[in-house]
C-alpha cells in the first residue's frame, strides 16, 4: 500500500504579509494618516474603520505566518485588500484633484504612484489567495 505524499503547505506570501504588518501598526499608532482616504460616503465612521482595518491587517499578517492558519488568512487577506480598495481609489481621486490644482511635478508624481498602486492590488489579492491553496 502506498502513501500519498502530503501536499506541502503554501509558503508565506511575504509580499502581502510584510506590508500588512507595517500598515496595520501604522493604522493603530497613527490612524490620522489613513482617515483622509476613507471614501466620502463612509467618513462618518472614519476612525473606527481605520482601526478595524489595522486590526484586520495585523491578524492577517500573523495568520499568514502560521502554517495552520495560512489558508484562512490568505482568503481573509484577499477580502481585506478588496475592502480597502475604495480607500485607495479615493486617495487617487484626491491626489489627481490636487495635482490638477497645484500643477507641480511632485503632485503629478504622487498621483501617478497612486494610480500604479491600484492594479498592484490585484497582484496582492492573487498572492494572498495563493496562500489559501
């Protein structure tokens, strides 16, 4: 009788885990950094949303490191990344408006970086989901 080889656990998606850990700490230590990018429709709850997303990012970061929770944390990380996407969109909109007003190279560069970040989030979601396999 032959035994089936156990499928090795997915490796830690460091590209997701490290930014989540860093960002999660910043969310909790300096929430004011993130409150301006909360979409306008949700600004009434800006502080609780920033704190909740920081806690979620930290929980996902820890879960991605622990092999027994990696799969669930990978799925949760993808959900968190999708949930914060509107905030990243709001940031791009605000930076685009600021660039149009200021018309400086620095303002346009900030806007350009924010635009590049949006599709990068799809890559991060895919990496997070890869940890759930």
